[in-house]
């Protein structure tokens, strides 16, 4: 049976098991042929050896990505094995195990795809593999080595030491693989003793009498009464004397006439001029590739820079660029660039930054691409 036919049957089984109810969005046999053709076109003689490209990027639509994302681990492994088998037939070699990754291209319709291969150095290949494993949620192997099968440990095990365990690639140990910790029946609540209730002071309602005594009232019998009280006649009050008082009439000629002051005229209200609102600034800037001269126009307040194509973003075809490498943000009337924890970092004027304000003429280094920033 043809190798490509077997490959397509294996991929069909992956869809049947991992995405029931969904069929393959396109022919994976055709995808495999395109990948092999790209491999041949990008194979070069390096140090006298035919070196095939080790990085294969497959662009698909967002619709197909939603269906295939849970299957990426199995699909990329099948494509990688096929590429290795075809390279072995032709006598090609790789700098490392081929890395296959899927990325979204918003310009593609459902059922469409694009494949391109690239030759990269081993260090970059290792970094991109770590980045892809993090994207897919793959746990890296322990001790930085990979094995094809489970290999039991040959190290002698002592009674007082736990046995070492060898793991497969991407193996996540379960709780059963660890020695059970000695159980203790200690109950922190067992040491507690019942606490006796505090005695409550009883309040006495009786009030003691004061130590002092009130003085007795005087006895009326002891006060002597006067034997004779003379009666006095009251003196006559003097009669009041009324003297007539005359008030002179005011002279009409000498009396000043007070006229009310005229009310002041109201002052006109001040005219307040309301300034016209300033025209809203439209976020726009331009990035110029200093190597190829290609221009990227950005007309939104947020734009992503990376290998993956995004609406309004900047897609760079450089293996040193991460999927989502950095972002441009327009805020407070100016532009900033933020690194998105990329593998190789982001530089502004040859200085690595996490976040920096941009000015006219700044040079951004994304991977191996130099982009000149121009506002407006």
C-alpha cells in the first residue's frame, strides 16, 4: 500500500477518535505532498551534507483551527514522521527532529491551507520546540532526555529510599507512582481539653445604708415665743408729681429730606466661550522592513507582531520570531511596544525591552528583522 495512503488513513483515525462528527477539512495526502515538495526545495548542502529543513509551518483558516486544535499533538507527530521517512529515502539529514506547527491565517477560507519549510540552526529549533510545547500544553521530559519506550531503572533501591522512576516523553506521573507518605493519626483536636466556664460574679441587689445620719429636725417646743410684739403703722407713700413736657415741632425747612438712592442697573452676564473639542487622534503608524523595504501600515490602536497572521497585525516570515512576539499599543496619544514573553526577545535601538515608548525613527528588532517605526 502507498505510504501516503497509509498516512491519510492514520490521520482519518485521529479525526474519528478525537473529533467525532467532524471530517477532515482538506486532503492530508495533498498536504503531505506539499510538505515533501517544500522539503526538497529548501534542502541545501551544509558542510558537505544535504541538510533538509527542520521547521514546517502549516497555515490554515480560523474555522479549521477551531476543529483541529485538540488534534494538533497527534497530527504534527504523523506529519513529522512522514517527512523524516521521505528524507531518509533521499539521503537527507536534519539538524534535529523536524518540528511541524499549525498557525492561523485570517486570509484563508475553510478547507484551504499553505505549507512552507525553513532551514534553521539547532539552537533556534530547540527554542521553537519549547515554545510550541508550551502552546500545546505538552509537559517537557524530565532530566532533558527523551526515550522512545519506558525503561525501568537499573539503580539499586534501598529500603529507606524511594525507587527512581523513568518516564516517557510527555509522561505526567500520577499520584499512584509516588510512595505513600506515612499516615499519622494525629488529631489536632484530640489535645484540646474541655475548658471550664468562668465563674460569673453575682450582683447583689441590696444596697448598704450610708454610714452618716441626718440631723434631727428642731423641736418646736424648744423655741420661745415672744411675749409682746409691737404693731407699727406703715408710712404714707408720697404722691407722684406730674410735670408737663413740651416737644418742639420740627421745622419743615430745616429738616433734611432723605430720598432713596436709585437702584444700580444690572451688569450684563459675562460671555463664556466654550472651546471646540479637539479632533480625536486616529491611531496610525508605519513599520518599514530595513532589509526588504516592505511596508506595514497599522491603522488600529492594537496590532500584534509575530509569525501568526492576525487581523490588522504584522506577520513576519522569520523562524526566530515567535507566534505572538510583540504588540503595538496606541495609548495617551503615543505608541508603545510590549514584548509578549517571546523566545528571542524584543529590541528597540539594540536595547532589549519588555515595554517601551516609541518615537519617530526608532528601530525595532523582532527576531532577525529590523523594522523602522514612523508615526502617523
